[in-house]
C-alpha cells in the first residue's frame, strides 16, 4: 500500500472510531469512566474518544510504519488530516440538513 493509501486508511479508521454508530457505546463508556475520575486531568480527557484530532494522533502514532514517517510526524499529520476531514464532513452535513 502506498503512503497516500495508508494515510487515507488511518483517517478512515479515525473517523470510524470517533463518529460511527458502531463505536458509540465504547465512546460513551470511556467518557463516563473518565468524567467520574478523581483527577482533573482525566476528567478533561472525557471528550477524547470523540475528538478526531486526538484519536488521529494516536492512530498515526501506532500506524507510523505503514505511513512511512517517524512516529511523532505520522501522528501529527494523520491528526491534522483527520481533523480537517471531520470538519469538512460536518459542513457537508449542515448543508444537507438545510436542503
């Protein structure tokens, strides 16, 4: 698989984790556990499972070999592309709801 295909796969995986109905129970469970934590830092992470930028970083970090970049660069790049893609999808959704 080419680097472009690997980046697209990482972005797709990120969007599946953060926005699909399949992972909704998992996201809710993680957010519930984190929001009831005694530590303020962990409570601040409660929105993490639904954040395309956060999940994209970790997906890129784990999948850096297939992307062909050093781990931190792969995480940052996949995070940026995932965030932009999620925002474009949100805009398209708004425009389709208006029609």
